[in-house]
C-alpha cells in the first residue's frame, strides 16, 4: 500500500470517528442507526442517476453486502442494548480486522508479508484492549453485549470482503458506493418503522440535523475505504480503517473532556506500534 493511499484511509478513519462523535444521541439505538442509514441513502440517491450503472457481475456482491450491512446494523443495535457503547464497539471493530485478514487469505487469495500480518494483529489487539480498560468486568457485567459485539464483527468482516471484491468487479468505486448506500438505508428504515413505529419518527424529528451531517461524513469515509480496497490489499485497508475507534477516543478526550486512563494510553500505543509494523 502506498503512503498516499494509507493517508487517505487514515483520513477516512477521522471522518468515521467524527460522525460517531456527532451521533452520541440518547434513545433507541435501532432508531439512531436507522437515522444514519436513511440520511446516507438520501445523500447517495442522486449518484445512482449520475454515475455509471454497475455491471451485472457486481450485483451479487451488492446484494450480499446489503444483507450483511443490515445484519451488522441489527446486531450492533442489540450490542448497544445489552452493553455500554464504549465497550462493545471496540470489541466489534477490533475483532473485525483479524477476521478480515483470515478471509482475505482464504477467499480473496491475498498474501501479506509476516510483518504486515503482525501489524494487523497488533493493531486489532490494541483496539480490542479499549474494551477492557477496566479489566474483564465487561464480560461479567454484560455478556450478551459482548456476544452481540463479536457477532457484529462477523458481519463487518463479511461486508468488507464483499465490498472490496464488489468494487473491484464494478470498476467504479463511487458508483458502487452510491448504490450500496441506497440499498442499505431504505430496507433498514422499513424494518425499524415496522419494529419501533413512532420511536423512529420522533428520532428523525429531534435529530435530523445530526443525521444529515453524520450521513454525509459516513458516505465520504466509506467511499474512500471502498476505493482504497480496489488499489490495495483488503486486509490492510480494513485494519487502517478501524483506527477510527482510537481517533474517537482522542476526540472524546480533547473535545468532550472524557477521562484518559492509563489503559487507554497503552491501547493507543499498541495501535501505533501496529501502524508502524504495517509501514515496514
């Protein structure tokens, strides 16, 4: 992976962390996720008319990714319902690069050098460590949240592989991204309205500005990632993307005045070591 691509992916991680900071909204987590996905779909909608239509070979990947993203949103919402956001999210996002690494080897056939494999493992371990900054209490206090988080990581790994191969097949990362966001958002909206009813409407009324900003940042962040997976190994892009969790910690400390513990500092240091290994 070239330095310019790596820097762009790290920038996308900053965007990802930023929209996560914007949407720290209290309330129904399924409604929050639906809010983001729907606004992302609305923003992406003009793109399906202005950009080239994806070739037929790309559609199986788009459909698979749509289903995997819906599964991701549903399981993530359940993880939030059974555990603290700051605990379940790093567990899900840190485990995902490790699963993607294995899948990229066996499914995609991408082979990485030993140092880069070690870098992915160390980086993922550093992110997972953020879950346990107060020890193993998270597993004892909220075992269901941890289980849902680990299941969420399976969906993350699945849609990462699907999107990487789909964008390569489509030959146009922006067109693929536009169709993906449109396909993702509206089915989830239908599901959320069916399950939650007026709770979703109330969330839209109260938080539409945050949803609009977060949706725009989300599209920009993932469009960069999807493009990067067409020019660089999928496992490396996936690992760099997940540094957004660490950047969210930094944003929380600097702008939201959250507490910076020794465990968090060590976790960030481990992630930095992983980044260095990826560049060797």
